[in-house]
């Protein structure tokens, strides 16, 4: 799991800083959010998501409520974490703090990149879960030479950020259909046209983004799988206890009646 260059990390940091911070202003009338893959029980996908998070996000974004050693819950050994996922002089018991200086980040990007520990939980809306938003957002960039960054986004029009993963996804162009309603013409988004291929196929890129989003979702509540398992056992116990109490109650009142 080779750590990718500093420049690309900085770029994705800027992307998430602008995109996630301003995501509450996303296009209300835009396309529906795509359903994010459910990778919460897929250890291989979560491990890959953790690698992507460290390689692309951690230089600008902190996960101040997550410690590196918690990645052992994903099946990684302490040696694997130390060798592949620790950056700078961080120790395995440290929290995931961004390498960038907050003042520099604000000077470069105009805003201090937000902490991502619970970002997948905080971006839920009427269109879907926070994971759905992030999954759709990171997959709907397109080339737009009229913008300062050269990029735009379907979910968040006029977004002030570049598409830092374009080498993986390639360049795409949105396809619109003109629809007339009440005498007025409107352009409705229909799909995508691939302009330039990336290093990944569309399916591979979607999977990579799904892994990253899955990790962000897991990071927001690492004990969620344990909570579900415990909840099931508690419900089963209550069901058995209720049955036993019902039968004891019937036996107790049988002679009295």
C-alpha cells in the first residue's frame, strides 16, 4: 500500500475541504444521489478504503477521534499499520491528525479542511444517507474550462474545487436532454459521455470510491457492527424472557383461579 505523492494529497484535501464544507448548498434540483455500496462488513473493501483515506485525505483532513491502532478492527496487524499507513512521525496509538498546518490550509484553500471522523454521518439528507452523498459527489465531476479549476460537479454546481481523481476516472462530459414544460425549455441531466479514459475503468473507479466512502462510514461508528450483533442477542433474550414470564404467570394464577 504505497503512499501517494504529497501534491495529490493536498489536492484532494482542497477538494474535500470545499466540497464537504459547502456540501449543504448542493444542487437541490439536481439528480438523485446514487446508493453507496454497503461495504461495512467487507474487510478487504474497508482496508482499501483506509489506504485511500491515508494516501489522499490525511495530509489535509484530520480524523481526530480515530486512532491508528483502531484499524486492527479491520484485520490489519500493527506491523501493517506501521509500515503502510503511518505518516510523518505518528505512532500507532496516535489519533489521525492532518499533516498540514491549519493556518497554511486556510491561506491556501480559504477554509480549514474539516475533520472527517463523522463526515459520513453528518451529510445525510432527504436524498439519502451521508454515504450516498459522498459516493455521488466524488463520481460526478466533469471538465468545465469556464471554471477557475477547470472542473465542475453535477451534484454541487459551481463547486470551487478541482477533480483530483481525474487521472483515475478520466474526463467525462454530462449529457443533457432539452425538455419543454409550460412553454419553457429546461435541460435535464441524462447521463455521461466518456471523453478521455482514466487509469481505471468506470467500474473500478466506482468501486474505489465506494471503498473510500465505506471506510468513512465505518470510521464514523466503528462499533456499529458490534452494536447490531448485541442488539439482536438482546432482542432474542427479551423474547425468551417474555415467553418464560408468560408461562410462569399462567402457572401461578392457574390454582388461584
